[in-house]
C-alpha cells in the first residue's frame, strides 16, 4: 500500500506531458498526469510507501 498526495493541480500545462516517476532517497515517488485534478489540466503527485510520514 502507498499513500497518494496531490501536490498541485496545473490548469492546462501538463496536457500530453505525463513524465517518468522520480524517486527520492526516502523511496517516495513523484510524477505527473496529463489530465485530471480540479482544472482537468493535470496533477503533480507524490506516492509514499506504507508507514511513511
């Protein structure tokens, strides 16, 4: 299991620009989506492993 956090919604800037996941030294993953979020223009998100704060 992982905890998903939306860090930002981006109106129109990420359309057709989903990128690779990036990992930090703690094992958290960061990425983007080409659509979704409150403005339907994409989101920047973080995934944390279960039990992480």
